[in-house]
C-alpha cells in the first residue's frame, strides 16, 4: 500500500526524507471510526508543515487500550482510509501502547495532538522539544467523537 511505511524501515525512510529539507509533522491515534473531527484535525496538523506522518495503533494495541470489542476496523483498513485523505502523506503502524518509540525514530519537527491534552501530558513532547522541535495542540471539533458515534450506532 503506497504511503504505508513498515516499522522496520522507519529510520532509513526518515533519513532519506530529511535530505529533502521538508518540515515533518507527526501525530498518532487509533482512527477506528473516522469522522469529520478526524478529517479536520488531520488537515490542521498537515497545515503546520510539509509532510504529515500518522502513527496508527495496531489492532493488538487498540484491544489493550480500548477493550476486546475494538477496533471495529482492522489496521490495514484504517491505514488505507487515512492514506486516502489529502492531508495524510504516510502512515506507520505501531504495536506499543504509546507512540514514544516511534516518535523517537521519526524525530518530527513538530508533534501535534488534540487540545484536550496538556503539553506536559503529550507522549513524546519532551523528546521533540529537547531535539529542537515543537509541539502544537489542535482544538477538536465540537460534538465529534468516535465514542459518541459508536454509541449512536449501537
């Protein structure tokens, strides 16, 4: 699948990407039930730089974090949907509960998360800032959440 970076190839891919002198933005999430709030969030994240890389929780990590009934869509489908969005350039699937190791591999110029997080609570923020990068929070769309959407569908 074009745009899907294998975890084992992240470091060499980033090394090649760095030679292009483009600003790399990173965000992460489950993106199980993609909705308008996600689309707006990812477009805003992309607007901060040239390349948007999305860390996507694997099916196994989603089950650990959200319970045995999740994810609703398998990781390959979630990755394909993300990659179909204009804002998303690349996706990397990670199996840990947090993206800390992946963030250290990517070394983004900018780390983006939702404004529902304090910067001090954003995983990887300290590392990115200590490496000369920045951290931005994006205001989330009101009344848009996967949890609410899943409840309505149930």
